[in-house]
C-alpha cells in the first residue's frame, strides 16, 4: 500500500471521544480483557504474495490466543484492527509502513505488537517475525526466521519464541524506570536480570547500552554491549547507532563507516542519518568499506531513492566514476528533483577528475541551463571548458557571468589566466590593475601581477630593447606596490636585476650613439640597483651577489663614459 501517516486514524479516534471504542467488534468476543493484561497487536505481515501476509498474521494471532494466559496477554482481535483501518480508508490486507504500525498500535492502546515478513518457498513458507514495543518502533526483539511447511506451523514456532522473549519485559521496564530516576546501577542490574531470563534479549540490552551512553561510560564498554545487540539483531537501530559511535570513539574508522551505512539501510529516509554517513565518509576518508554494505542495502530495497542517492555519493567518493555516472542518470529519471545544483556540480567535478573535461563542461552547461544564476555551476563550466582546451569559450562564459554580476570564485584570476592562455599578454596587466583598483583583494591576483612582471623582464632581457626594459620596469614597480610582504623580496630582487640589465643596455646605446643622456640614465639605474638588490637578497642570495659584483664594475664605467661624452 502507499505509505501515509496515520493522522487519519488518529482523527477517527478523536471523533469517537478520544479513544477508539471497538464496541461492535468486541461484541463478537465473549471475553473482556483483564485490566492488568498486556495488550498485544499482530499487524499484517509484509509479503509479495497477495493474501499471504494476512494469513500469517491470522495464524500468529490465533496461536497466541491459545498459548498465552488470557489474564496476562490480551491479543487484540482482528475485528478491532480491521474496523480501525476501514474507518480511516486504509486497505486491511496490506502491510503498514513501520511508523503507521506504531501509530495504529498506539491508537489501539497496544503495549506491544508483532510484525514480520513472509514469502513462499519451494517447500512451504519462510517467515521472519519481530516483537516491537509500541512506545518506540526502534525497540525491536527478533523472534527468529523460520522455514516451515505452512504459516500455521510457523506461527507455532513464533508463539513459542515470543513466550520466551517476553520474559525480559518486566526487567526491561525496571531498567527504564531506574534509569529515569538516575539509579544507573539498579538499571544495569535489571537489564542483566532480563538477559538471564532470555539470553537473546535485545530490549534489555538496549536499555543497558543507553544507560552506558548516559553515564558517558568508556567507549569500550559501550562497544561491547552494542556488539551483543547487533549480533542478535543486525538491523537494530539503537544498537547500530551506539556501535557506530563507539567505533568512532575508539578510532576504528572503517568499522564506523560500515556500521553507519548499515544503520542508514534500516531507515534510508532519515535525513540526520544521511548527514552522519556522508560526513563520516568525508572525515574517515575510506569510503570503499561502505560500498559493499550500500550495494547490499540497495539490492534489498530496490528502487529506494534515498539509498540510491547514498550509493551515488559513495561511488563518487570511491572514484568508481563509471558506476557513479550511471547511477546519477538513473536517479534523475527516477526523481527529477534529484537533478539539483549539487548533482550537476558533483557530476561535473567527477567528470573532470576522470579526465573527461568536455563532459564536465557539458554537464555544468546543462546545470546552467536549469540554474542560470548559480555561480558555482558557472565556475565549473568555465574550468571545464578551459581544461578541454576551449579557452575562448571559457573566456566568453566568464565575461558573461561577470557582466551578470555573478560571484564566480576567483573570477578575475581565472580571467587573467585565460588571457595569458590565449596569448593576450598586452591585456593582462591592465586587467590586473583594473581588478585591484575595483577592490579585488585576492592574493592570487597579486601573484599574477608578479608573474606578468617577471615575463616582461624575461622578454626585455632576451630582446635588449630599451622599450621592453622600460615596460618591464613599470610592470615590476606596480607589482612591488601590490604584492604581499611574503613576495616583496622577490619583486625587489627582480626590479634590481632589471635595473642592472637596463643600465647595461643604456650604456651600450650611449656608447654607440655618443649620447650623454643614456649614460646618465644608466648611472641612475645602477644606483637604484644597489639599493634594491640587497633588499631582495633573501630571494636569491647567490644571484644577488653576482649582480652586485657586476654593478660594482659597471658603475665606474658609467662615470667614465659620462666624463667622456657629456661636455
């Protein structure tokens, strides 16, 4: 049946005066429940075979009526359950979802309820049953899995185990009451009594484990009792939760991930569990251990979108990209809302990590078509285009985003890098100056300014052209004015080195043309070099010493040339 919350049934209860009074149904029973008897509901078992779940529940209910003393256990009549379901519009032959089972049990004032799964086998049936406390559907006591010739035969085995399992309930209640009164030693003693009464007890062990958590007992103690719970009931939500935390606290990361994944498989739509598992995978950094667990969970719950989403995240973490891409495509078809910004961003990054840069750009572009104002998607699109060698398209996409005032990450740095990639060197420095003047404070931009100045210096050193040297000096002066202190030594060394080379070029020009002005300018450059080189000496001490030696020789030569030429 389609899952619904049981508010509808609760409404029926209110209409009847606050509680559901099954007067008509109960009239068919001659017995009136003892006020001290525990009220137990048997829910329709889950089954893929039509009618089989009802047969199993009826057989268990019937066997319980004959096995349990009436004054101790009152098995809620089928008529009461059916009347309530029909009044609320719920099908009576379908298994309810866990939260609806609990709501129905609460409405019928049941203390406990029995639920299970039944399927046909070549030799008969396979039946799995659980006892659940109505106050919390996470408090589950497994009653076993039985291969039998019929549901009638299986019901006898279930009733027998239920009789044994219920021997812990008085101790479990004593444990709960003592814990509420902060009498923790008494609570643990009561839990141990319950385990003696029923060695396979999970309910008293859960109370014991919760007491240890409340007491902040050593993780090793919590781990021990949690393991016992999970060994008995592999799907115990309280047991798995405490076990996972205990593994975390004892630095057993892989076991924590596996346990969290198993826990999520028991309640795949729980957003808090989803968050815990994903965060644990990120922190513990070994998601491969979770993959077989999530694969098993998906196989057991085919088509469950929440489990499939978790599997997709795990596949991305384990870099199983081919499977992740396939899983992502399936999810977007199963649930169109899954294709949100996170999906497109993660998928684009995964394609990039898999060196499929064109696919990364295409994925980000699809995301942009759906979410045109998302800056993160714009960034992934631009980076993908650049990595795919489509620099011009990347620049156009970035300029479009900047014009739209989208806060693209490191927008100006990326733009200047693209200009350099495209060979538009003459646009680089103006772009840097414009961005910094506009208030961009990123360090990357200042590093690019220094790199641009270094490129200008290398160009001048190669060409020996005076105009190139003049450009290099101006570029380096600007870079020196904007770089952080950590780069000051480098910028001042480069500027000093440029002054030396520029001075040499000026001397050569002065000598060749018998010109006074270049000789005097060379002299001034050597003076500046002698000031700046020591300041930048920490960047390259050996080169600084060589350049200072060269200046010591060039400076007297400049004096001689000035004396000879300048009249």
